[in-house]
């Protein structure tokens, strides 16, 4: 089973996250994408951070409960840093081939993550393009350091089978929506009483269950 892991605060989850999950499912030939809602991000301030249940609920509103799963399993693993989380996931699910998913904005700041080279050596990872970030990220420290491990975009479909370190920059349509923009729009609405909206529309409704358990299921039914 191939699983992409998209970690983040999801403060709140939005159409950009869904765009990334769908792109990863298709281009990486994954069975599932897990939206890993973090109890807390060491690189982000707590001010303005919604409580975990609210952030998890916003992620579950995007998920279909089958191929896109929203989970707070990191809370149950009692891990805080990505490296510890990935190692714990591999121990708990030894038959799953994990791929870490990150936006180009996170690749740019990857060297700030605790044990970032250890993360790169633990699981393959895919970088999703982000407007105004992609080129600078590819010129940054992490991309230069990991240049020998980069694979061509045409190998994206077998990335999950490759031994880490291995990574690929996915090619596709970009989505500029961010949680920061959504919070800013909400703050303006609260201050002025006039409804405003972020740059991108909300995702369309979808069929399927929206109440997956905290621990993701082992494998979707075919």
C-alpha cells in the first residue's frame, strides 16, 4: 500500500490542501493521502491557532474517508517533530510505503526542521509547486544539498518504491490559496461586517463518508 502523508496545522484546511492531495494521488499513484493534522507546529506561533478538534474537523470536511483521510494520529503517537512521526508511522505500519508531501514553501525552510536530513533519509518525499515559492526553493539549501537524490518528474509514479533519500518536484496546476489568506479574510469580515473571500473558491462537494477514525484504515476497498 502506498500512502502520501501531508502534515500541517490545517488552520484551517482549505481547497489548496485538497488540490495537493488529489495531485499526489494521481501523479504518485498512491492508494491514500493522509491529512496529518498536527497538535502543534514547532515553527508556528500558537496565537491565532484554532484548537485541534476544530482543525481536524476542517480537514475532515475536505476528506472523503476512503482515499483522502484526515487524522490526528500524531496526537496518539505522542510525537511533535516530523522525523519522530515518520519513524513511528513506519513502525506501526511496516507494510506501508510512505511518501512525505510538502509544498515548495516548506522545501525552502526545510533546513529549519529538526533532523531534516534524517527525514530525507527516512522516506521519499514529493514537492508540490507553489506560486512565488518554487524557483527560490529549488535554489535553496535543501534542494542543493539533496540534488543527487532528486528524480525526474516522469519517475513520480514509482517514487514510493524508491529507497530514501529520493524526491521529485511534481508538475501541475498550482493553487495559491493559503490558510493565512483565509484567516485574514475572516478577520476583515469580523472587523468591517462586509464579507470578503480569499483568492480561490471553496472545493466542490463530494460523495462519501466524512467521519474516518483517528487512526487511518489499513487499506481502501477496491
